[in-house]
C-alpha cells in the first residue's frame, strides 16, 4: 500500500505502508529517492525503472541530460552529441579522491590488470649458480733442447724453457638459467555476482 504525503512545502513521490495496513500517517514511511548518478548492484541483466546497466555504451546528451550533467565525458564519448556510461563489466569499483598515503584517483580512471609479467627492476636481489667442469693446461719440460755446442746431457728443464707459456683453454663455465618468463595471476579472490547500474533521471 502506498500514498503521496505532504512534508512541509515538498512532496515525496512515494510512501510505503509498514505492513499493518493502518492508514494513519505514522504507518507510512517515505521511500528515499534516487538521484542521477546513483549506483547500485543488482543481478538484473537489463535496464529497468530509470536504472541503466554500466556497460560502456554511448548515450545522447539531451536524452540523458541529468546524468550527463553529473558524469560528463569522464568515461569517454563518440562525438559532441554523446557521452559514455562507465564499463564496469568484470571490474572492481574504487572510490575517487586520495586516501592517506594513497594515489589520487579521478572519475573515470582505469588501473590494474589481471596478470603481470615481472621486469628485471622488480626482481628481488638474488644469486645464480654456475656449472664449472674444470680444466687443465698442458706444459712440456723438454730435455736435451740445448744448442748442440753445449756439453752434457739435460735431465730437466733448462734455460731454454724459461719464459715458456702453457697452452690456452676455455673455462667452460656457464651460468645456469631458470624460469619461464610467463605472466602470473594477480587477481584477488573474487565472486562475480551482479551488474552495476547507474540511475539516469
């Protein structure tokens, strides 16, 4: 049961009975009005009673003048005659402004992603293991390589071997790599349960 009721010089659009079906004024309570730009959650899937589903569509600025006055082109527009609704599908809503120690957010700002690929600058400091197979160098201490005019027989390296160098060899050391470089999920635990609607009139 409902009726209109005068409140001073204003009229509320609707009063609902408290269920007693008593027609006394005290048994009727005002229904709070909705204003252009108000939001609500609902499992309804389509527009209803002045509430428009926030799906990013374009609207005419004249037809929805009250809503355009509130949100303007914060969510985009196709031309000078239109403006867009916010596209809330699959997104978490946040409030505008700047909380203590937080980044200031403006109407229509979009942030965040479902996945992220870490960059080198974002990686924590860490160490890598290496594979070192080891190696050896060959060196020959030649005997009897003195000039022929020298007397005697050599049994060990002599002055002819001074300054000799060993052979060269690569180390064979490799730095072991790991990881796949794939993006990872950064979504908070979420249940998708409703649509977002904005009041347009």
